[in-house]
């Protein structure tokens, strides 16, 4: 049970940090490009295996 609380606290801290980073336009643009290409690659991989 304590492990779950620690994991939750770490996730909250990471989400807060990511939110503060995404407030900066340059970082947000890079983040959107990276995640966009990542989702495209995952989609292609799933389509290729189906």
C-alpha cells in the first residue's frame, strides 16, 4: 500500500513538472513534434502487425 502512495506522489510530481515545461512555447513545440511522430510510428507498427 505504501508503494502505491509513493508511485502516486512521483506521478503527481512528474505531471507538475511537465506542465511547467509545456508552458514554454519552444519546449511545447518540440514536445508536440516528438509525440506526434511517436504516435504515427506506433500506429504504423500496429497496422503492420494486424
